[in-house]
C-alpha cells in the first residue's frame, strides 16, 4: 500500500532490537510471562491497547457494532506499532497480545470467519511492525478453563469464554488459523509447567534462533 507522506511510519534510527509477542486466549499466563521476560531481557512491555485506547476498550466492547469495534482495535494496533518502533530503537519489546489476538478474538466474538476479518484488516497490516518472534501459548482445554476460573480479575471477555457455548473452542481454532499464516509463529505448550519453566523455554528458543 502506497501511503501518503503524512501516514508513512516514522523511523527511529538503524537499531532494531527484538520484538516478541505473546499470544493465546485469556488464562494462558501471558501477563505473568510478560513480567518475567521483561525483567530478564531488560525489555519494555506493551499491551495491544496502550493508552489511551485501553481506557476506552470496555465502552467500545459494550456500545460499538462489530465493524466500528474492529476499527477501534485496529486503531489501537496501529498505535501499538508506533510505540514498538519508538521503543525497539533502544530496547527489546515484549507485547502481551498483538495483531493475532485482534483477528482471532474479534472473529470469535462476532461469529465471523477469521479470514474475513484478516481481509478487512489487510490494507493496514503493512503499517504494523511484525514481531521477530510470536510465541503462541497452548494447553489442554480443561487446564485453561481451570486457570480462568481462578483469575481474580475476570473481564466480560473472559466470562464469555467460560459461559458462551462454543466461544472458547472458536477462539482456540482461530488462533490455530492465524498462527498457520504467521511466519514468526512458535508454539509453546504450557501444560504442567511453571511460568519460570515456560520463560526459560522461550529464552532458550530466542538464544537458539539468534545463533
């Protein structure tokens, strides 16, 4: 896509540190892993919806129709991408969710094939910084459900995964579909592993792929 000059992403020097995204549904332990990896890599942490978008997400989910809601999340993703550009000139960046979550979760929430959501988002994807590594976290469905029930900060999206028939299965299917077209995808099984063990596996993978 040929962007007008005003829409062209800014550049911030020649140095580009690693940009790592953690993906998967709620309950997979992404936030805990993000904290561990941020500390060990001395990285900057980022959520798909940084401020000011995260302050508006509850209202967007409650009041916007599906297409405006997708545009809201794409706007947040574009802003996240600019934050990544700025930060990775000086430090690695760890994202708790990124573009795969936008596609997979929006499609599941509205009963839309994930490929249709990808097609709607496609004109904007060239603007978005692509991760050097995207770690897709997975575990047994019953393990995931048990983890979610013990979360102290359940949001409406989390509750829907537990109570809306077929929602969790659809989200898991969508992440598989998105990952199958993601050249940066690396699957990490989290069953019977502590967060420290998963973090160690991710760090080992990063070292191996740099070698």
